[in-house]
């Protein structure tokens, strides 16, 4: 699923560096989600609360810099827009989440 999304980004003219950064961002969220919920990642099951909790985890537990959090969040937002457009998710859980 991630690779399909990254392929679309590349086809739409995103640079290799951008695709790499977006890939790292969505994988970070994916790992966090599967770790916290001990469940297989399903974009349709992700809620806005999950995005907020992940963002807080990065800031409070990992001590990630605001720029890092914002870059990852940008990737996750792009991914969920794509997932919704491709019927992998009924809603976009990132719409109410803002950058730091």
C-alpha cells in the first residue's frame, strides 16, 4: 500500500528526496500504530485521535523537533488523502490535525 502511494507521488512529479521523506513519515506512523494497537494497519480504522496521539508521542516521548513532526505529519496527511480517494478509507483522519 505504501509503495503504491509512493509510486503515484513519483508519477506526479515528486522528487526522489520528497518520496523518501514521505515514505519515512508514513512508515513512522504505521509502526507507531501497529505497536500501540497490536493490530494490522488498516487506514479505514484510523481516527483523528490516533493522529493526535501519534503527534503527541513524537513530541513528548521521542523529543522530535517540530520540523520533524511537521514533515511526518505532512506525509501522513498526503497518504490519507490518497487513501480516501482510492477507497481505502472512508474518512481522512488528518483533516483536524495541524502542524506545530
